[in-house]
C-alpha cells in the first residue's frame, strides 16, 4: 500500500465508504492513516497546496452539486476547490500514477 497521499486518494476514488476521518487523520483501508492537513504537491491558482483532506472531500463528493460540496467542506473546515477547477482536479487525480502531477496548478 502506498504512503503517497495523492495516490491513496486516487486508489480509493471508487470506494469513498472505505475511507473515514479519524480525528486529525484520514483512515484508508489497510491501516494506513494520513494526517488530514498533510500538504500535497497539487496547488491552487495562488500556488497554495491542497492538503489531503481537501483532495479527499473533492473525490468523496464528486457527484454532488457544487453548492452541496461547498457546504460540506465548510462544515468540515476543509479547503474547497473552485467550481471551475473541480473537473480539472478530478481528471488529474484519475490519471495520477505517482510523483508529480503534470503541471496541475490551478
């Protein structure tokens, strides 16, 4: 099992029910826990990194309307992706194989 937080998010995109918030950690199957605020190399338009919890919320709520996604991020205290960036981020996560994401900078 990988410890790359972005790869962990990608590997569980189709199984959001298997991942949970556990205090200050995100618990992935296989006893892998990652601190929720672990920064990733994926950055927003201001060059600020998305942390693993922001990427997870994006994946877990990918089928929700933006307003519902935004509201849940606010409730959880998690950075949200801009409406126009969601599709780009999800595509980058789906194609991610490890290492750097090909220039994902929003």
